[in-house]
C-alpha cells in the first residue's frame, strides 16, 4: 500500500513539472520579439527648371543676382532645358545666350521667383531675343549695309531703324537672318535693334542696339555735290600724298593711287 502511494505521488510530481515547463515554453513563444529596423527616405531637393527657345547650338547662361549658376546648349531645333538646384524662397534669375558667331544678347529677367521647399518650379516658354550686327558701321549716303544675326528657328524677327520697323521675316532652321538696308536711314547717326515674336509666346525683349553712321556724301564725291567728276579729281590731286581724311577714300592713311582707282570706279561725270 505504501509502495502504491509513493508511486502515485511520484507520478503526480513528474506530471506537474512537465505541465509547468510546457506552459513556460508556450508563454515564451507568444512573447513579441524586438528587432532593429532602418528606413531610408529620399527627400526631394528644391529646384527650378528653365526651358525655352534660342538659336540652334547656342550657349545659354543662367544667372542669379548677377552671378552665373549654370549653362546649357540648345538642340538643333533651338530648344533648351536646364534644372538648377536652389533653395526655398525668393530668387532673381536672368538668362542670355551666346550664338555660334560669339555674339550675345541682353539678359531676360525673372525677378521675385518664389521656390517652394522640396519641389521643382518650372519657368517655361522663355523666348530669348535675337543677336544683331552690321556688315559696316559707317557708310556713305546711297550705300547699302547688311543687317544680320541669329534667333530661335520659327520665330519672326522684327528689325527697327531709328524706332520704326524696317524689316520682318520668319527665321529658318539655320537660325540666321539677314536684311539689306539700302535706304531710309538718316545722314549722321542711326540706330537699329530687333526683337522676336512667336505664336503662343510673349515677345522677346529687344536685342542690343547697334549704331550706323552715314556720311553726307557718297564715296568719292569729295565736294558733296552729288557727282564724282573733275572737281573731285582736282581735290584728290591737291591732297595727293597727304593723310587728308577728306581725300583718303579708302582710309589707309595716305592719298594715292588706290584712292584714284576708287574715284575712277565711282566716276559719274
């Protein structure tokens, strides 16, 4: 009897121990486990994107408050785009270009541009002005002069002489334009400038102004009577061998055979 009672007690103790261990194991398995987790996030920068039109293969310079902050080159169609990393807040930007002949334009300004933080702000449809130049800056009355430059392909260039529009025309795919000025200028000082227009875009600002000086007499007409004849030849002979500005027709510093040859070419009788 005692032996049976001892066996029962031993069985009960073993069963109790097994149950306790099993319960602890179950509790341990259901307890949440901790782990280190790293999250990587990319915060967008504050940027501004410039896009617009200028001559093909021209170099666009972007400035902020007078300092250059970036450049880009237009594609063969005259289109450009450039994104600049900046900072939130108000900014004053300006753009100009240098054409393939090395000529430049006035700056087109964008003042008080507010850039929101972590966003890109587009400034699009920028229509930069044309370049302008003259084949000669001094001519004699009755002479002609070429007015030329570059602008965005597809835009219309408007050329002004002394404040009045003189020429206009659509710029071709090569970005070049040219007009021949034969009349309408004044004796003395003249000014020329140009701007561009284009459907759906604001007109460009004006180009730089170029100056044209027109002498009152045509070439070789030394006494300005409208003819090249014996009177002018007499004046040429009087100043022969000198450095007279009046008789030095080709402006090489000496009145001589070259000036005589030019006079014979211009002779009217």
